[in-house]
C-alpha cells in the first residue's frame, strides 16, 4: 500500500521549497518501504532495539492498543503505519551536543530566507544568488557549503524527531481524523519548528517543537474532523467548555448547572447554550452501520412527516366525507371560502384578506359568509355526519 504525504498547509506560511520537497520524499519512501529496519547499525542503539519491539507488535492484532493507542481499530492503513515506523527506526535520537550543532547549521537557512525577503522588497523581484552572497557577506564557496550543510542538518533533525510526532499524534486518536493524517500534519509542524528553533536560548529542541507539532495536529482536527467546519475560535471555546465541565464535575461531585458553567467561562447563559448547540456533530444519513456495514442509517430512522398507510386511508376518507357534506349543505362560494380558510385541500390556511382578494370581496364580507356557512354546518343533522371524524 502506498501513502503519499502532501504539503497542503496554511498559505500564510512560506515553506522552503527544496528542503520540504526532500522531507516529503523521505516520508513517501517511508510509507512505501516494507524492508526490515534491522539493517546496519541498528543493534548498537537501545532506542532502535525498542523500535524493533514496537514494529513486531504491529504484526499482532492488538498492536496499536499495546502501544497505548487505545480505541484504535486495526485497518489496512496499519500497513502504512508499520512501514512508516520501520523507516523511522533507521534514524537514532540526537545527543544534546549534536542537536545544538545541527540547529546552528539550520539557522543559516533562516538567514538566507530573511536576506531574500529584504532584497525582494527592495528590488521588487527575487534576488539572484550573487546578490544573496553579497548581502550575507560570504564567499560563493562558503555560501554553497553552508547552504548544503543547513539542508542536510534540517533533514537529520526532522528524521530524528519523528518519534515525537507519533507520540503527540496518538493522544489525538478518535477525533475524526485518520492517524496517518495526524502524523503528516505533526510532521509539517516539526518542519516549521526546525526552521524557527534558536539553540542559543538554552532549551531543548523537543520542548520547542512540541508546541508546533501540537498546533499542526489540533488545527487539522479543527478543520477536517467535522462535516461542517467550525471556526478556530469556536473550536477553542468548545475545548474550554469541555475542560470547565470536567473540572466543575470533579470539584462539585455532580454535573454542573448552566449558570455554573457560564460563570466559569465568563459568558452569558444564552452564549453557553449557543456553544452547546454547535457542539453537536452531524452524521450523514448515508453512513453505513451494522457488522457488515450493509445498511444505511436512513433505512433505520423513522420519518415523522410520512404517514402510515392506515393514516393515509383514514385521512382520504375524511376528506371525501367533508367534501361531500360541504357540497350538499353550502353554496359553491361558501364551500370555496370555507375550504380556503381552513386549508381543507392543501393544508394551508388563508387569512380573511387573502380570501377576499381571491373573490374580490372585502374582509368583512368574507367573515360574514364564513359565519353563515359555519352556522349551516352546526345543524344537528349535518354535525352528526362529521362527528365521527372529530378528535
């Protein structure tokens, strides 16, 4: 099975073309490879030994649950996940000193991007290679060497931290987005973190990258998990609502009231009810259910607007009897006015003004004709014929 990772992401982020293309190629190869990860050098690293144990568990029916991926149902995509893990296991974790050295090499790519943006604004066009070299005040050979080192360092940092992406992605399972898609979006966040990481500020790369990876995953869940997309700020409010409900339930030992939830979120009760309304998820009527998934949901739901055959027959008989009584007792105009006023044929009632405009009569005259007709229908010999249909 082949899984392709694409680079569709927020258009406001300017991704470097060549490094990201190479990164995507690595991910595509990872999804396609089925060769064993037990190649050269793997036996020397405890981290790789642990990865091989993970990969072995993927061959069992409860592989993902043993990894802590609770609720994950094994499907055909597990082959792609397993292949990705095999490829990921080929790259060891970085030592702190290696992390700092590689990050400093990647910083040169950021300098090139910044210089390119400034020159493009000043010149009104993309700068040439020579103009970039002069702006950075380096030699041509040094520029080529640092550029190549920066791209290689970036690839290595990304490959060595893909375990972090998987670790974060598995916390967001069963949110409406496939596991591989979560990994892909997290990997794009990792790519962004690699570009912006400053090793001179003293914190570890994993600490900094965690935020970017989580942001990429949570944003794709907000955008793609629902059939009807909700704005990001609404999704954030729903997350706060969920957290407030959980905290209040823990503290109060009961379900919180609407007023208590509204006070916790600093919103009005009406605003809280609006949030609770949009919190509901939509489900397609064509969604297949059952063990064999051979039945659509619409086949199991009752349509309240559809009458049963017995009700249809009863209603038709009632309409025929009423029409017969009206024809025998009332004049043609009285019959038409009563029919329009009470919607006896179409089910849609009409006002006195609407009926008057149809017959070119005043509102008062229509009311008089209606009163006279109803007086005729209340006669005992007429009412007895309609009594059986009255509820």
